[in-house]
C-alpha cells in the first residue's frame, strides 16, 4: 500500500504539483524515508509537526468514536489503544528539520514561502 502511495507521490511531484502527505510518520526513520522520496523527486520537503496532549488526542478520538455507531467503515479506538500507540511515536527533535504547527495556518504558509496571505 505505501509503495503505491510513494509512486503516486513521485508522479504528482514529477508533474509539478504541490503535495501534502497526511500520514502519521511515527518514527524518525519513516520520516527520513519519505523526506528522501520527496527530495529525490525534486521537492522542497517540510515536516509539519502537530503536537497534542493525551487529553486533546483522547477528546478527538472520543468524538470520532461516536461515528462508529453510524459508519460501518469506522473503527472504535479505546484510551488503552491511544496509550499503546502513543508510546511508539517519536516526536521530532531539534536536529530533525520540522515546523511546529501553532494553530495558525499563516505560520505554515509563511514558512513555505506563501507570504501574501491573510490569517
């Protein structure tokens, strides 16, 4: 599956399109691999890190869990699941190029060179 996504990414970048990869990128190694794929395709790669506390994440998951009753494609996720998965996540450190999202779209767009924006 990820090989197919990587091929689509390469094709989109080769066509000159801007691409946003919305994926977990849980480990440093995984992020390095996707950065390499993008850079080899000629992209300027920017990792945007969206930090969140356990309570923030659990609140979002609880909201999403409500959909499991109406959507057969939804999957229930328990707080124990969150704890287990959170223990596997490696947040970017200072030596890993990244931008910390501060809740303002303008911060990200400015870092990407889009300076004529509102917000």
